C-alpha cells in the first residue's frame, strides 16, 4: 500500500477534528471523520439540548476570549469586517466557511458516534486500528459497524465528562443542581437566588448571564483570580499586549507592567478575588461585565462551599445563605475519552493522559495514533490544534519522525514536572506561544528571522515585535502559503476595520497619525539599538 493511500480515522469534528481532516488532505492521506452530531463545530455548534452526557456547547451569550487575529487558522484569516471578539454564531459561520473552502464536509460521517477503538488483529505488523461506530439511519434505527484504518486521530476534546465535587449535604439539598455543561440560557433563573460554584471563565460567564434575571447570584470560589478585560490599552485586544516574540521593553518588565495595570484597574474587586498565584499560573477571568456586577451587587463573591442544608449553603468562612433556589456547578471536566478504548497506551495516569508534546501516546509500537486537542493553552486553541494536526499528518505519512520511546518518556516527565512547578494544582496549562513555536520547529515551519530580515526587513520586524499570529507558520516549509505575507502585513487593518463604522474629521484623523508615527519611531530606535548591540 502506498503512503498516499493511507487511511485516517478522525474521531470528532470540532475545531481539532476539522483541521485534522484538512491537514490529512494536504498530505495526500484519506481521512474519514466521525461526528456524533449533525453538524461541525463541536463546542461552537450551539444546541439547546442540555441533557448531561449528550454534547457540550457554548452558552447562548458566549463570546470568544481571544481575538480573531490570534485565533484564526494559519491559511484562512477571519473576514476583516468581523468583530475582534466573536459571538459564537460568528465562530460557527467561520468554521463552516473553512470547511466549504477546503471541501471538508464530504469526508465527514454525521450522526455517527464512535463507541470503541482497538488495535487491529495484525497491529503488531501493520499498526492498524479498528474503529467501531454507531450510525443513526433515516428511520432512527441505529446501525453498528467496524472498519480498519491505517492511522487514527482522536479529536474529541476535553469537555466530555462533567466534574461535580462531593459536598456534604448536597444529596439533601432541595433546590436545583446542575453542571455548567447543561446551562444555556438564564431565563429559568428569573427571580431566583442562585449559587455558581467555580472561578473559571465558564463560572464567570454563567454568573454574569444569570445575574441579569436572578434576584441574587453568589459566586463561590476557593481561590482568587486575575481579571482581564478583552479591551486593553488604546482599545487594542488584550491578548495583543502579551502575545509576541519580543517586546519594546524586556519581557519581565513588560509583564510586570501588565500585572500592575490589572492591579490598578481592579484594586477594589481584589478585596474578595485577590489571587495568591501569578498571572499565568492559571486561567484569568476574561470579562467586561463581572466588575460591574460585583460593584452593583448583583453578583456577590463568597468563599468555597463547606456544606449544604436542605434550603441553603454554608460557606467555609462560616457565613450562610438561605432560600437558595439553584446551584450551577461550573467545576470543570474530568480528562476522559468518550469512547471505549482497548489500548493500555490510552489509559489515564494520575488523572491525565501522558502524551509526547501533548499529541502522541507513549508505549505504542507504531506511531499511528494521535490525540489532538487534549490541551489547555494560555491563549488561543486553534493555532495549537492546527499545528498538532499538521505535525501528526506528516508523522503518519512518514515525512516526520518521532524520537525513541525513552526520549519521549523523558520529555513527558520533564513536561509534567514543569507544569507542576509553573501552574496551580490540577491545572495542566501550556504556554501558547512556546508550544506553537515548538511544534512549528518539528514541522519545519518556524521562520529563520535572520535570513528573512535580509529579504524582507519590514515583515521581519512585524513578526518579531508584533503579535504572534498564526500566519507566521505559513511563511516557510511544508504548507508554505504566498498569502501569509499579506495576512501578516494587514493584521492591523483587520483589527481596526470593524471599529471604523463612522467617518471622523481630519483633526481626529491627524491625532491617530501622530500616534502611529511616534510608535514607528519607537520601534525603529529599539530595533537599531538591538542590531548595534
């Protein structure tokens, strides 16, 4: 069998699965994607159905936490006129446009759920896998069938198995208890007293959403959190302030100033939410509305829950709130795969799956299986999972090699130790920028900026001192795209375009020009000093 005819089973068609199909096609592989719903998008395919264990989707009001230029696929920029932060309906449209442009939907089997994955009888010789799936027919009849594939990409994500802590007295509590997986809209909480448990972005979004209609919302958390607005200084998206290979001042000073600005802006809110950890030791709470809710009293911050009574909640600081109507557990998810797996390499250890560079399982004789999307980057997900898919498809085709098992095991152990040292307990995050550059180096798409400087110095400066946008990984190497230069050079045009909805006078326009000239001069001075030193 030729390398070009290798078959790939892609399990799941959220963002990870969709880009996996596209990357397989780019390498001449034959992907077949199994998607249990009737459409693409995963989390971003909004559905009203809120039954546990069905499918996790965004809330009705969800908006992206990362801006469009940092979030896009590397060869498919968002439309310039679209907002910098996108309502989930825009994200779904974007994914549909991506699938249509590259002809991906014909490779997807919708309403088909993979129930089991096992090594084929001849795995030792071939590395093949057997995928068992259930497809719902027109009449509602479910048919089960099995098929062998040369390789497999598991793209089911990390939001499948809700985690609900065991609090004393919870079973006697007479109010409604639900996990945030089941939350969609706030209407059912109108006029009610609601406790939201957790301090991640899901908890913050749910608390803000419910507070619009509830009589009172209590946000219970066992730790503090850093609050970040989507809108940074000068109206620039917040992630542009922290994304980039280099900054105009030393990196440590740059981030110190960023943290000081957060402390200054939200000083009063930190009376109850002051974090004991560094900014990047866990997820920040990305929100515009939470500060207003806290100041206006519609959301009250409370300590961690100690126990439940039949009608109320006792908190660890000894305070009690009675007449509680509902509790929303925004307490995250357990790292599990939503299918039966007959393979020791895919068994969870210490609550997570050991993966080389968060992609390839350890202990397999053949590198014919990848787990895509099992990652929590402190930044945008799309560039990470796209690079995972580009790398895995090249490994499957034989164009990229993995290290020996001992070397991969050593790297996984080192990564685990680094995560434990850098992040909060039970938080397994990755530095978005470092991770993308690492995978790009594996693929051969990390630019040589010294070489690039002599052919295109302006582009080089934009790459080094501007935001780390995904288009940089299409400048060289496999998958090189001639449109990448244009996409990088026009980043600021697409950022500003959705805000230019009213013409302004020449005096106002001149002020913007002065600011732009001052910025360019500052960059030039720093670059010249850097070159001379």
